[in-house]
C-alpha cells in the first residue's frame, strides 16, 4: 500500500494542499521538495504543541512535554496528531504520569498518536493503515460517514491546522494492544 505524505506550503493556510510521494511510498514521481513554514514557537518547540493547547487538548499537550516527546519532534517535519480530548484521560493515571514522566511504556503510547507527514480527513478516509511514531500501525475505518481508529476511537474533530501539523481530535486514548489494532 502506498503511504502518502503531505508537505505544508503557505497555500495550506489558504485551504490548498499539495501532495508529494514520501520516501516510504512504493513508487516515487518526485517533484521539487516544498519548504515548510517556520515551525517553532517562541520556546523553540514544534508548533503542534500550542495548537493542541488552544484547541482544548491541554492534557495531551502537557503529557507530550512531560515525557520529552515534544522535544523529540523535528521542527523541519510535518506531523499528524490524533489528540484524545481531555475527558479521555483518567486524572489518576495522569497524576502517575506526572510523577514518572520517564516511563517508556507511556512514551510509546503517546507516540502511537503521532504520524510523520500530514493526513487530512480526505486522505484518512482512503487510508487503511499507517505507521505511527511508535512503530505500530493505526487502522482507519469509515462507517456511516465517520472515521474511527482501530474500530473503537471515533475522530470527533478533523483538520485542526498547526503551522506544520494537522490535528484530529479523538474520543479515546489510542492503544495498539486493543483488539483490532495491528502491532
């Protein structure tokens, strides 16, 4: 299966997307590589984080920072983020993560919510499976016009645009160990 990666152009902010084949694609008809927009905030972090916060995904943004994943994001790359809404998080669990942010299992679970490259809703509905930053795959299902991931987490909000990322709000925390997910 061919995985399509999108690169962000200034025109993206005007509602236009330009596609190009990623290095993971099976065949490549390469065009000139577009240059991403400035991708950092005043703090020098990836622009994904403040967009998560202003869009109401504050717990997920905080956990990305606490675990160090935010610092791992390459500011020259684009990402797709499947952000669980704040209600998806059990606050007791969040407290445990806050007290032990170096836990690699937690970091792997958070990386499972991130994909390198941009996947807006129009691409998600034709995608079947995509590899996450954790190395495990997300499966996309379309039923009654709604997209869900691994058959259990519905995408509630789509195409929230950050400078070099697209965010989709999901109803539940994604877990590669739930039946329906492919390791």
